[in-house]
């Protein structure tokens, strides 16, 4: 969590320090000695402020007004399956009193998600280093930031908050095929040598964060960076393409978007820049295509890992 952003920090200070230190220390441990439970913190649900619930609700309604049109059916189905609601920040686990209505209780999204795919959303203090992050994915645990952006940063936040992580990412974890893909990604990343670090970060970027998919002959978004961004989602779907045969550079800011067919080998060789709208996106034909390509890549990683032993 960046110190220059005025969050309502709902995480206990000591717990925060302990979890962050454990995640940092994981970088030096062998994969089978990493205990992901040490990275997680308590979501003190009663500490969310009125503004937190309002900001969540305003962003939820703003995005949903477009997502019925823009988003993959799989995303919309997942959002309903985990019972995300506009009226309040999501609870992750168990039950809690409703923040505005003492007559009602709130049920955690994991109570709906876990029976479907075994995935769970787990509260973390903030950014997790790569090895800690991959260890969580390998166990079907999704590290989730739980603070809500302050109202003055509703349109742009330079790091994930609960809106990006839960609204943007978690609905897809309710889908069997995506669930398998993301776990395989984590397992492969954990086993991979340093030569795979950059290729795997590109794969994550062009799928999990900024992926497009063709459904019923129409282009849809599923990447969380697009799902959670009002401006870039429209740009990704509607901006004109470059002339046929022209490839855009990662730094291109001409306002065009080159939508390439999904191709894992091409993605892992495609550079990206993070601080402007993406000029290059990759389009899946199905989530099975993503899962199968990931399985193939994971086999290559595992072969390399056993060959170097
Ligand atoms: Fe993300």
C-alpha cells in the first residue's frame, strides 16, 4: 500500500508488518517450504467507513452499466455466482453484520466460490513479491488487497485495491476452465527458472489483466485491468485498428488498438508498458484455448526444471 495514498487502513499494524515480512522472506525459500497462511491478514469488516461502502457502490454501478454489454459471459456469470453486490464492500469469509442494515447479515464471497472451484480470495497487506504470489495461485488462493481507494482517486489508482482485485479478478475464478488455467500458471511460475520470469509476466499481462475474448462473434473483455477501467474498456473494444499489416509498438499512443489472435508464443515475446492505454491486445477464442496453451507451457517449464536438476 503506497504511503502517499490516503486509504482508510482497516488492517492492524502489527499483523500488516508480520504478513508483509513473511511474503518478502518467501523469495529465499524453496517452493515446498513456503507457508502462504503467513501472508494473510484479517479483514476487519466493521472498520470499513461509510465512504468505503459508497465508493465501492458507485464504482460497481458505473461499471455494471457497461459490463452487461462489454464483458465476457463467463465474467458476468461468475459475478452473479459469488454474489457481489453494489450496496457494500464485499466480505471475503464467513458472515458479518450488514454495515447499514442491522436486520441483515452479509455472507462472504468465498462461501459461494469455494464449493464451485476450490478457489478462495485471501486478504493480503498489499503487493506480494512474485514468489509469494505464485505460491498462493498454485494453491487456488488469490491474494486480495482489501482496502478501498479514497473517493478522490476513484478514476485512477496506481495500484490494486479491493475493487480491482475482487470485482476485476475474482468472478472468473468461479469458472472451472479459468480456475484450472490460473492454478497451472501459479504452479509453472513457481517451478520456472529465471529465464521464464519475463515471458510469464507478459502472459499474465496480456490475459489475466488485459485479455479480450470473442463470444458469439462479438469482442468482449475479461482482463481485470479492462473490467475495472471505465475509460480503457471502451477504448479496447472500439478504438480503430491500425492499417492491415501494421504492427504497433508497446509505446504507441496513436489511439489505435491492434487486436491480435491469441498466440502464447507470440505473447511471451511481446513487451508492454504500464502507464498508458494498451495499443496491443490479444483475443482468445475460448478459455479452453487459454487453459490448453498454459498446460503446454507448463510442460515445457517442468521439462526444463527436471533437466537442470
Ligand atoms: Fe490485477
